[in-house]
């Protein structure tokens, strides 16, 4: 998860490239944190604890900012999980990741998971 491009540019293994090639203008103005006060959508954050591409601090900042604004939010850390833990991580983590997404959608989308709700 990327929420603060300023800190991301100095803490991610790809931060320099992000700042130099992708977000060349005012990176603070392009950061999701700049607009967090507009967020009202319930948010599930599933983060690999050892992700060097999108450091854990990014997820923690977003979680805290949403929580302070009383937006429904849950943060789940996967110990030892890298950036691609959902593809090549522990099978237990991959299963948990998928189960949490399904449960979250069923909780927050009316009719999700109900018999006959598919079109």
C-alpha cells in the first residue's frame, strides 16, 4: 500500500525510481494522505510485514488516519510476507488473504454472498 509518496520515496527499495520517473511533480500533492479526509469507504488493509517495495509504515499511516476519522478499517499484517506474498508466500497466508477479502466484501456489500445474488 502506498499512502505517502514523500516518505515512500525515501523508504522503499523503489522509492528513488518512483520519485524520479513516475511522480515527477509535487509528490505530496499526489499522495493519498493529502486527501484522506475525503475517505469514507470501509477499508481492509492486507500487508506483508517484510515488504520492501511498499513498506509497512505506509499501511500503518493509512490505518491510523482512517481510524482517527472513524472510517471502518482493519489492518492485517502477514509476518515474513514480502511484496508478492499473495502469489509466492506461505500457503496459510494466501488462504487467509482470500478468506479475509471474501468476509470483508460480505460484510460491507449488501447482498454479497447471499444465495442467488449473482447475476
